C-alpha cells in the first residue's frame, strides 16, 4: 500500500484517525494521547466535524494538536443546514476556533441538504481564497449528486468524497469508486470496521482475516484496512480512542495484500446487489 499521498503541497496518510464519538471516550486524556500517538505512528490524516459532540470532538482535537498542528492533515465538515454562503463561512470559523488553528487542510459538506450546491461551492471557494481552507470536498454524495456538483465546479475542485465503506458494506464498489477515480476525486472510507459489524474471530470470515494476517504478522483489522485501501485512491479513517487501537491501525500503513488474499476476502465478503441508494450512517 502506498502509505502517504500529497494534495496541494500537503502530505497525509492513507490510513487516518476518525473522531466520531471520540468526545464520548471515558478517559478524555487517554483519547488525546491516542491522537498524539497516532501522529507519532504516521497517522497524519485527522478527520472531524462540527456535528461530532456538537463541536466537542473538534475541541478535543484542538487540545491534542496544540503545538503539533503542522504535523496533521486536518479535515472538518459543515452540516447541510449550515451550508448557505454566510452560514458555511461562519461554521468554518467556529470550527477553526474550536480546533485552535487558522486553517483546515480540507473542509467537507457533511451530506447534501436543501441549500443549492452553487451557494455552498461559492462559500468553499471564498474560504479557499482567504486561506482558511486549502481544499474542499463532500461526504455521503452518490454518483448523481457528484455529477451535478461536477457540472458546477469543473475539474480539479472536489478533493474527496467521504462515504460509508467496510467489509459488509461495499455498495460504493458498484459505480461510485470508479466515477470518483475517473474524475480525480479521492474516496475516504468512514466507519471502515462497521458499527458492531466486524466479523467475530471465531466466525469463518473472522478466521480468514486472522489466517491472512498471520502471513504478514498483521491483525485481522489491519488486513481489513489493507483490503479496503487496495485501490490507490481510497483512504480510510478508523476511529481509535486508545493507544493500542491506534497503533494497530497504523500497522496497516505498510501492508499490501496479494491478489490471492484479495480474491479470498472478496469471496468471503461478497459484493451485494446495489440497494438503489447510497448507504450512510
């Protein structure tokens, strides 16, 4: 796996650190140390949103990144009901204050709402011109949404699309990943272990991941991350609130699976028929 990628002169890791529910960690100090441990281990891509804990996840990350901001590729997201022109700029400024930084490496529309895309795009471009964000993208956009957005922006403007993707949920493989790759848009997998959906170790699927991992001295979760990121333009942002979990995630940075491994995982977690919509949580 190519471990790092460059965007607008910034380098970030293919495996990152998500922060959904990080603010709910039983030990806040431990969660902050986990983020810092992830940075030390090379997990420089850090994702958050104004929605997470009503901004408290951003506040926690601001504490974690104090004096280390330049080590992180920092991403946050604006809620769709804050996506009007003035509201987007105001929301971004609130996020910057909570994160204790004067810029974001990327800023995303969390999902599509009722605000016309042209208005949100205009705000993103203004934030980019003013130096408050270095790039922008979207989250939970299906192909039809991206087609409409691309018609507004043209090539080279949409940095990424952050979507649900894990072993049991592979809908984006039908069309979305290919469309994004053809148009220069990175795909970022959120919840790459699912929500209580990661296969149990004693299940047939879990045993397969363990057996593959043994070939590489890797864990089952590292194998799963390597499978999801097997394409060069797909990234993942697993959440980890403990140092043990974040170091396990970091172990996937240099893991490249064989074609036989990929075929076996593909057979164990087969792509299901398209449900007719883009799953999201």
